[in-house]
């Protein structure tokens, strides 16, 4: 049996557009939950850190479910897992709108919504890597830009929904929108392996015609954790996740705390999303040109992102916050455009599904701890600036691990190239 080369086009672009909408209806929704934060906190009369556990639980399930999503994808198909994820996301939002209690939100918005997002987001990322090689960075940049486009649209839309129908009614409507994840999943046609005519004839002659070509047992590769490069990259993911989810959650409350009107913070989120979109497309294009190694590029943008977050709290007027948030959004987009596809450089395409699942699983630690830790600091200091200081520090720390990963991967590839060269020379001499 021989494997079919990824088509690098054709139906692959339908997959990319489907992934575009999946990104928007999952992470695009997640990035705008900051708009619900103050309403939920006020409704239940609880501390900032207590309210943060809703988003934190969602983020944790988004990551914890990754190995399960990967294993189910290998066992069944990307299409099936995405459709199941769409149903879970919809159910989570619809049940959350019942407003039974704060622990009820932990279960519905947190566990159900987070698991649903994971089951849709992860397969749509992995299937694109199977459809593309040459255009993989561009394809991923286009698909992931759905998160930005929908964030831009959702910021004012969610604000209007909350004011018109209350936050409970807004969740009900969002749940209905997320039902479209099932439609997107239906478009994710599996990319089957091809079998040569010679092999097919041989199977028939040998009496194996009942055995389907394209069918072999694929299992989740926990053994990838033996690779030091992946372990270090997972540490990058933990520290980055601890800082990633803090700004989108606390940017609106921070803007309100310095006296900015309620609609202007929503506009800041939209502007941030525009900058995020530009960062993804530009960084995807640069990555596709291969001017520098992906991991080198990731080190640079992660470091700059940390610096911007440390400087953001200095801004105490609308325009200064808008500029700093835009810079953060641009660099965030750059990181997102390449940090998933960089896993292929570490574990190769064959291990990508399992590698991404493991990366997401351990990244849970940072995503679960980051928002509540930031909320606790805000409660202790009575200042939202503390959340951004924590976020910036985490991202600067994450860049150190990427430097180490790049060194190990580059050294491994250099050694492999030298071995190949020696083998080639020996073959010529013989």
C-alpha cells in the first residue's frame, strides 16, 4: 500500500473554509466571554476569582479533552468527532441560559462547552495538515483567521445581545449559532490513503479482497513524550497558555476601571481582532516563504508579545489602550499562526495528531491556572494591571523554552542531513 500525497489544494480548500467557520464559532466565541464577565459576577454577587473559574473550567476542558479527541479522530474520523463536538457546544450554551446557579455554569459553559470546543477545534486543525504540505502555513493562517473575523463581528453583536435579551438570552442565541458546527463537520471529508492497481490485484489473487485498502490500525502515540523536544515545547505551551487567556478576559474590565464607556471596550476587542487577523495572515505568509525557521519566528513574536503585555497597564486612556491592545492582538495572531504547525517540525506529520493532543493536554495546566491566578491578584491588589503583569511574565518565560526546542530540532535535522549525505556517498561509491 502506498500513501497518497496531500493534494495541497482541490477539496482541501473546502476543508480550510469549513475550519474557518469552526474557528469562529469556537475560539471566536471564547475570546468574547469577557463581555459576559461583569454581568455574571454582578448577577451572582461573587468575587472576580470565583467568576474566573467559569472561563478557566472551559479552557481546561478545551485542553484536557485533546487526547480523547485525537484518539476518537484516529478511531473514527474527523467528521464524526466535529459533529459530536458541535452538539456538545450547543447543549452547553442552551443549558447555561437556564441560569440555575454559578456551579451550573461551571458544568454547562465550563465542561460541556469546553469539551465541545475541543472536539471541533482539534480535528479541524489536524485534518488541514493532512491535506496540505507546501501551503500548510497559508492554509492554517486562513482557517485560523476565522477566529479573528468572528471576534470582530461578535464583540458588538454580543454586547447588543446582552443589553437586549440579558446575558441568559444571549447565551441561548449563541448556542443556536454553534449548531452550525455540525454543518461544518459534515464537510470534513476524510482524506483516504490510495492503493496501487498492482497491490489491489495482488490482494484479490491472494484472497484478501475482503480487506479494505485505506484501513490499518492507528493508535494514539504516548511514546512521543520520550522526545525531549516535545517535552520542552509542552512547557512552552503551559507558560504561554497561562498568559494567553488573561488579556481577553480582563481587557474589558480593565478599560471600565479607568473610566472608559461600555461600548468602547467592545470596540477595543474588535480592533484587537483586526490586528490579530493581520498578524495571522502576515506571519503565515512569512512562514510559508521560509525566510527563518518557524521556531525562530515563534521565539521573536512570543517575546515581543510578553513585552507589550507588561507595558499595556501603563495606558490609562482610550487611545493608548487601543494602540497597545492592537499590538498585542497582532503578535497574538503571529503566535497562533505558527505554534500549532511547528509541532510537525518536532514530531513529523505521522505523529502530528497525537503530538497535538499531548500538547493540548498538558497546556491545560497553564490555561486552568492562569485566569484564576490573575483574578486572585486583582482581588488582592484591587487593580486589573496585575493580571497583565502576570500574563506578560508568563509569555516571556515561554519564549525561553522555544529557544531550547529550536536548538534541539535544528541539531537533529543537521545530523539527519549528514547521515543522508554519507549514505548517498556510499551508494555512489558502490
